């Protein structure tokens, strides 16, 4: 019986469907759209729908099927799902200590609840890709009942959904952590002011948190003066989706009902008898 491992990926040629490529083996994540069966299940470029037993501070690279995700000026075809409540783009960044500097200065990322979560004490991460059946394609990541490091009795749950128009939704279940960080950043940002995410200037006609033109938007929670208050809440996030053709500070997918007219956006004052929906 030949048990050689020619590509050094830990899988012998008995189970490795391509023993010349270390990125192809039964434990490899499937990367969609490249015509290669990375995980050796005889299905090429299948949609992901699986639970991942990631190790402490672990991550998995997920290839997006059916859409590229527009975020921070790039159309991404894959994303790193981090055990510590984060998604990172373009680089694997499994840092476990949340900080504003880490958010603003590292890889583009979206943080559902960045904290040092402990998979050895329970919980799971599940990932599902939803095909476009008319409502658009999406990626759904769920961190379920994950305790913080050293707090085995705690459990934190959140679902982050990425939509193909560059927006996202955050739905929280039970959140026992008092600290952590929530938000997003494009990386390399320095002059960004922290905000109250749950109370962020959500105007009556705004579609979601943010205008689509920010480089970053976040809140850093702490046990002493600003404990996490997002349990059982839902947030719609504009992120960097859409375009701002009229330069009024709002993109067309984030509340601007007329992106050719700078006087029409959710922050505009309604002007009576002009026949336009200014706000």
C-alpha cells in the first residue's frame, strides 16, 4: 500500500486526489469558481454549507460561490472566517485581542464581536453560501454559543450575512461578553472616531447603519464604562456598498434614492411643492 505524501500536505496519495498540490486534500477548504476540487469530494466549486471545528484563534479560507463581495474598493472572491468573531479580507489575521489600532491598521475586516473566544470550551462556527435565486447571493456565517477564554460558563452568538451588493446584516443572539469590538474598517485608516454602533445617526429614511462612504465604523466595548449592549439585536450595515455619483455622502444602495442629485439623500431636508423626494 502506497502511503506516500508527495506534496507534504498531510494526506497520503490514498486519499489525496492531487498529491502534487498541497492546497488539494480532504481537509482543504473548497475555493469556488476556479474549476478545482480542493476538498477531494468529487464535486467542483460546490456551495459551502458546513460547520467548522476551528482550533483556538483558528480560521478557514472560504471561496465565495456565485458572487464577488464588493468591499473597500475590491471585489473579493474569498474571505477568512476567524474563530474570534471576525471576517478578514486579503490576509489571514487571527489576532485575539481587540483594539481600535488592530481594526484600523490591519487587513480589511468586518467584526461581529471581536474577542478572545475559546473553542475548546464549546460552541461552533457554521458557514453557508446561499445561491442567487432572484434575491441575490449571500454568505452566512454563524458563531454559536462561543465562550470567552477563561469563562467557560459564558456563551456568545451572532450571525453575519454578506450580500452581493456589498451590504451586510448582523443578528445577535445571547451575548454574555461585556467587552469586545463591533464594526468594520478598510485597513490603513487612522483618523476614524469611534461611535455608538447601536445608536449611530440612523435617520428616519436611512436604509441602515452608515452611509456607504465611511472607511471605518466601530464601537469598542469595555466592562467598566461601556459594556456590550447588542444582545438580541439586529443591525443592517451599509459598509462600503454602492456608488456615490452625486458626492452627497450617501451611496445608492445605502439610502440615496436619487444618486444623480446631491440634494436628495436621507439627510436632506424635504422641500415642499418641488415634486421631489428630497429626503
